[in-house]
């Protein structure tokens, strides 16, 4: 499968502050990626470098096999919808759509207007007069209707209520199925999007700590709960990413799959095994930077 993005030992520093540290990963064509991590983790810096809005301090970056900087052939295939998307002061919603049609060669005007109706956007209203949720909806319309081979959404849901977010996810999946391309979602609402993600990349404090297919990752984490002595016996030799104690009881979160033999062992010890969600897994992995390693298959 062709790689849309190739990142090799990429780093970005601002003076004495390192935002991204020596990371390497690839993004393949025709997949939905989750670029996840806490605020300030370095996600937006990475997206800005991929879209040629920032220069890397060191390392190599290829987008569609080429250096993206001042490369119209590459950038014409990329749509980046930012959390803080800015538009000219006098632009109305309809003006944004008309300009977008000039930038994106796969632009579908009919689909854009159907999305405008779905999100109940006022075409003649100036963008600066829109609510935060409506502004996010404008970005979503542009991102989906662009049908760009590489489409990146940075926190696309800000200000949207649950109904509008669900509408976004539904429209994204429907259109992705009909018009496959590479989509990168950077979001904090991990549980909401986890079912649609095909590959997970987690960044923490500028470091790559998780790079794995979502299907392989599902079920890779679980908590074992029970008396401290029995839990300690069960978890010996396993990778513990979180542990907490209440009285004589302990809950340990383990990174790794569990086989039938271990389930039987847990049952014999009177221990409870509880699967954890993708969001819980990411939270645990990004809580303590000192024990991190890259998980990659």
C-alpha cells in the first residue's frame, strides 16, 4: 500500500523548547487515522509540518513522496481544517464555499450544499458572526466536500452539540466509503470516534508513544481487580501502565492481550478482568512519561 506521509526522525524546536522529538511513522493511503494526545503534546505542530506551515528543525518529511514545502503539486492534494480556522473579515459562508471550490480539485459543490443544509448553516451570514459551533460546521463542510486525498481535521467538533458531532461522524463514514481517501482526525473525544479509526498514533510531550492498527489495539488493554496479593501474582511479568489501590484491593491496568489460560487463572484467583476503552488506554499511557515505550506492530 502506498504511503501518503513518511516521517523519519522528525523534530521541531523553538529555541530551548522542543515541541517534537525525533519521531518516525508513516500514514498509508485509504485509511482513517487518529492522531491523539493531550493538549500541548505536539500534535498540531506535526500537522503544521505535514501541511508545510512549519519547517522541521531536523529529520525528513515526505508527503505523496515529495517535500511538501512550496510544492503546489503536493499541497493541492491536502486539506487541513484547523481548530482555529481563520477567514477574511468580510467573508460569508457562501464565499468560503466558492473560494474552496477554487482550491480543491475534487471539490463537490452539490455535496457541500447538502452538508450546509444538514448543519443548518446560513449561507449569507458573515463568518465572523457565526457561533463557535457553526464555525466548526463550516470547516467540516469544507473538509468533507474537498474530497482531498489527504484530509486532516484538527479538533473539528469544538462548539458542536452531541447531535451535530454524530452527524459529522455519520457523514464522514458515508462519504469515505464512497470516496476513499486518507483522513486524519486529531481529537480529544476518543471514545466517540474510536469505532471509525483504523490506525492510532499517540503523541505525548513531543514523543511517539503508540503507533498501531486500531483493530490490533482493541482488547490490548484490560484492568485486573482484586486483593493486592492475588493481583500481584497475576500481573507478574506483564506490562503495567496504571495501578491504584483502595484498602486491600488493587486495580492494575495491563497493556497486552489476554489468553484463555490467563482468564482461567484469574477466575481461580477470584479476580475480575475488565476491558478498557481506547480513551482509557490513551489516558493511562499519557499520564506518566517516564515509563513509555513505542508500541508498534
